[in-house]
């Protein structure tokens, strides 16, 4: 079961705003280790986006991937991670 913190919500369908370039990914797993949302999985020696429904848009995966395999954009306005604390 996914935990929800007070004052935090995920709005609408953000789409797949984070993608992985399989040609660049070497399966090191660093993105899995830094992701607090458990958004990735490893399959066939490559990382895959599992579920962005708990992504906090922190970009830690993008920073951690030394091979530049993570293609990061942002959810459409009004969707995705939101907090009432700004
Ligand atoms: S950090 Fe980059 S290279 Fe490593 S598994 Fe994740 S996407 Fe692949
Ligand atoms: S932006 Fe943050 S929460 Fe979202 S997939 Fe990357 S590391 Fe995980």
C-alpha cells in the first residue's frame, strides 16, 4: 500500500514524463537506489519505468544516471505531485 503524507497529493494523469533510453542504460540500478517513489524496475538488464504515480519530480534519477539514459521532462500543468506547502 502506498503511503500518503498530509498536505501532499498526486493530481490527474501526469503521463510518462520520465523515459529511459535503453541504448544508453547499462542496468547499473542507481536510479532504483535513489528513487524514493519506487518508480523504476530492472528487466532484462535495463531499467524500466514501472509507475510514475508516486514520482515526486525530484530529478534525483536524472542526476544519478551517469550514462545520461534518463530523459526527464515535467508533467502537464495541473497534474502530478502537488503540496499545499509550496
Ligand atoms: S541509472 Fe541510468 S544507466 Fe543506471 S540503471 Fe538507471 S537508467 Fe540505467
Ligand atoms: S524524479 Fe525523483 S521520484 Fe521521480 S522517478 Fe526520478 S528519482 Fe523517482
